[in-house]
């Protein structure tokens, strides 16, 4: 349980000491653990926020440790509520994506849209467009680990925007956390004021400028082939809402992607969802930005976690436990 809560060493030590010696006060903890009063009180504040300790009803200056089994129930209830909120945001994002799919096709673009063919054309357009960006640049960057060329070409543009005070927010896939060059680029952005988060999967490569222009890849499986530039207010607004919905449930690059109440990571939950829809390992791998072999390994770990001997049985167990909707 302590690992799930991601408490630091001092907080864990204070909690374990209180479990072993429930009558200990601040002074006793300082003496036994050889910690300063500031460190002990900071640890107790953290434990209080996690509902692992409470103030004694007899003495507001004293603390009472919460029984671990009760604390675990409180933690589970809290994480269930967080998971329900994330699931609601995902449903909203899916509804927006479905609406866009029904209302927009490439053949139906009008005067407020045009097509860019080839990666050079896309980069040239973005380079010119960035000179006009005033407030924010939002990006979905699927495909897993970014190529050295993409990272190199994006730096001058990003640096120019950040120096002008433009807000940059980028969402990569969770899988890039295992790619040192992409992590280094994310650190580089963060050091200059940019914000980077990751999500288990992303619908498509997309860039939104100042909530007035959106550039979306024509083919999600070959995002370098072509892109469509959209300026219709209603379409851009819907895409912006989609970005915000995903951003709310994404994990900051500076933190570890959180596990849900089910003890499955967000990436594993997304894999489970995609497999339940009948998608192949190759499709799952593309959505997660990993190799097919890695996608199979993730699926195997999910089966082990659920105690299932087959993917079909895993789907049944997942539905029964409420991890996915039937």
C-alpha cells in the first residue's frame, strides 16, 4: 500500500514507527527516529492528508495512527472515485471524437481547410505558422518514441515560442517514458516553461494554435504522409475540447504514471479496452507506440493479474470486475 501512495522514506518511517508504537508523540518520534521536529510534523501532515493518521479527540496536538486495514479501504475508495472521474473524461473524449468522425471527412473540407502533402510541406507550414502564434500551442504526439529528426526540427520552433511567452502543452504516449532521447527533450521543454504529459493512447497526431487553427494527420498510421489544416471554428473548438479532456487524465512527464484502483496501469487499462473491442496485437501496438512483442507482453501481464488462462477469459473477468463495460 505504501508503494502505491508513493510516500517518501521519512513519511514511511514515521508511519511504521507509529504503527509499532501507537502512543508515541512528536517528541518520542523525534527521539526514536533522530529526526527534527520540522521533519516529523511535515511527515504527519502528509500522513494526515492520506488519512493514515488523525488528531486525537482528547488532544489536538496529539496524533492517532489509523488501522492499516481501514486506511486501505479509504485508499481504495479514493482511487475508485479518481478512476470514475477519469473514465467519465474518457467517455466525453470518445463522444467528441465520434461526433467529429461523423461530421468531418477529408472529402468534405471547404474553404476553411486545405491539405498539406509530405513531411517537408507540413514542417514548412508549421514553421511559418509558429511566427503568428500568440497564446498557446497544443500537440498530440502519438507513435511512441519520437525520431531524432522530429526532435531536432521542433526545438528551434519551441524555443522561439517559449521565449515569446507562448504556452506549450504536449501529450506523448506513456511508452516514451522508456526512451531517453524523448525524455531528455521533454526535460528540455519543461526547463523552458513547456508542459509535457503522457497518455496510454492518442487518437491521432494533432496541433492546435491559439484555438483557431488545427493541423491533423490525414492517416493516423502514417502521420508524415499528409495533414489537413482546419480553420472552421466549430471543428477547431471540438478538437480543442478533445485535447483538454485527454490532458486532464494524462500524467505529467515529471511524475510516474499512476496506477488505478484496479492495480492496472493506465497503459494496461487501455490495452485491456482495445483487446476487448477485438483489436489485434499489431493495432494495439500502434496505439500504444510500442512493438508488437511489447504489446503481447502487456497482454500476458494483464492475464496474469486477472488470473485468466485466455484472452477471452480475461475479458470476462475484466467485465465482471467492472474494469471494462459490457
